[in-house]
């Protein structure tokens, strides 16, 4: 199991859930000394409050303030704040939380820290896996989440396309998957011209990373993740304020690798394929230009309306490769548009699909997993915004409207054979810390999709 967890049966410190409605009943269950101490300390049974209860041998328990389970808008990850507040030791839930599995997951996610560039001690706060909760499955989820966070938080000097390839190869070796990589001018031979154009100005060659796992006879699920390791904006250069977080522009790639780990570790009955177009959108003498026109793998010609709309270009070629195999489910994701953040903020992820049942199922699992999504429309009349006078399609409309929708519509042109398609416009970043979610790189969508896949590909 993950180091955040311990098997039941040890000498663990109890965590008592203190809610406004349950506070009187909890007081009756606690010993008199604990109640007196809580009163003297002025403890209030509210979310965000906690109190360490002393005992004869040290720490006798923890009071953790929480919202009542029926309260609308409650933070179901509230207990994820505890690992940063508790002294070293092993803890257990003395009272069953409203959702013990999510509470345990939140606690484990709260133990994360990014330690690549500074010394750090190993996790010293642990949680006994609650009764009835699958600790092994929670562990693979936490491992995947931490992998994605580490990748997103790593600066580009250590996370260029070749570095991303090395991570994919290591993960594939761990699970017995196969890897093939098409890089540099070899991309042109494979008609992956859009990936080549976006990444050719970088000293680190652009590439398409292709990972496969599972039996060829099983249902085919393909994940495509945007792997723009840094986005300067290209010749349509970003201002410095917009460039500051661009190390996270490979968040789609990090997320599909995290999800792939969960899937392969669980051994789901599917044939998994992971495609990552890995590039750096750099500026140089060989950089692609506004109004250039390139043929795509799909056969459509694409006019470059803006070099800062590069993510959809690399995804388009990768989606075309994926679509040729006619997968049962094709999923793509990437940090694609600021319009998505304007529409739904950093916490919600826009979801696009024409499949009504698929949308409902994924939204349901997202809600259950506290991995929230919001369905957006593939509004076909907006296709006219993608018109080009010289090519089949333009990658960036001049209109300021509906940026996330037009990006999804652009990508939909490259998916014609897959039985089902999902597109996610993720943010992959927490601008401020929340329980279980530290400021920095964040793995969105993976838990919702993992739950959906577990339910459908046992």
C-alpha cells in the first residue's frame, strides 16, 4: 500500500468527526477529561477546526471539525487538511465519515509534497484504512495522482519532450506495456506534420509517444494527452504573466499517464493505448508562423491563425492516429483554453461529447469521486468560426467568443471512426491550496474516468 496508509489493527490515534448536529452526541461518547479540555480550548465543531486531545500517555485523540453530511456545497475532501496539522503517528477514523473511502483518499492526498529540489523527510502521518475500504485500490489512485502532480510541478529544464518520453518508458516497463516513439523528421514520414511544425524550433525534438498494454481482443480504450512541455506562445508570444505557469502545459500528458497507471495496476479488461504528442513550443528560426498552412495526418489542411493555439494542433495529429484504430472509447485532454477558466474557473473541467449516456455516466462518477466536471455543448453552428479562405480549417478563430467550444469543434474534425469520444479542457493547477490539494500541479479528470472504466471494463 501507499506509505500514507496502514493496515488496521495497530495502536492508532482516533480521529473524531465533530459536526454541529452531532456535537452533543459526540460529547457523551468522549471521556470527561476530553470534554473539559475541548471546552477550555474553545473548540467549535465547524469545518476547518481541529483540536489535539491530550492523554496520560501522550495524544489520546483528535477532534476534527466537519460540515454535516447533508449540507449543500460541503467540501468532501475536508479531512485532507489534517496531515499538514497532525504530529507524526498513525491515525484512524473513530467515527465513520459520510464517505469513508473519499475521506481516506483525501487524507492520503493531503500528505503530498513536491520534493525533487529540496530535502524532505518521508511521510510520518499515516491513516489506518477504514473498514470496508479497498486500501490497494486507493493506493493506486494516490500513486497516479502523485505521479501527475510531480510531472506538472517539474520545471521544463527537467521536463522536456525527451524527459516525458523517459517517464512513459519507465511506467510502461513497470506494467509490461510496449512503447514506440516517432521523433524529429521521422514525424514527417508518418504524416504527423502538425506535431512536427509545433515542436521543430526546440532543441529537444518533437515526438509522438505511443504506449500499448493489454490484450488486443479486449475493448480498445485510447487516451490522448497534450504534452506541450513549455508554451512560449511561439511567434505569437505570450506576455510574461501568461507564460509563468507554462511548465504545466503538459498537464494532459501527465494526467493520461496517471490514469494509465491506475488502469494497468488494476488490470482492467481492456486494451489500453496512450498517445502523447510531446513538444516544446519554442521560438527560433525554424518556428512555425501565423498563416502557414500544413497538411495533417487526417488529410485536412490547417491554416495557422495563431501559434499560441498549438495544443489543438498536436492533439489533432495524435487523435487522427488513434481514430484510425476505431477504438471503443477515445479520450483526449489538455490544458487548452483560457476561455474554459473564464467559463468555469479552475476547479471544474469542461467535458465535451455527443454521447448522451457516456456524458451522464462520466458526470455521475465525477460527482461521486469529488472530481467535478461540467458538460459543455459541441455547438455546431460555431464551426463557421473555424473557416479558412485558403485551407480546410483554421486553428484559431479571430472571434473572442466561445474559445473552449471552438477548440473542441476543431478537434472533433479529427475523430470520425471512434465509437465514442470524450474531450476535456483541463487546468491541471491549483492556484491556491485546498484540503487534500496543495497549491501547484493537480491531476484532474483521472479519478472520474478511472471510476467509469472500473464500472464498465471489469
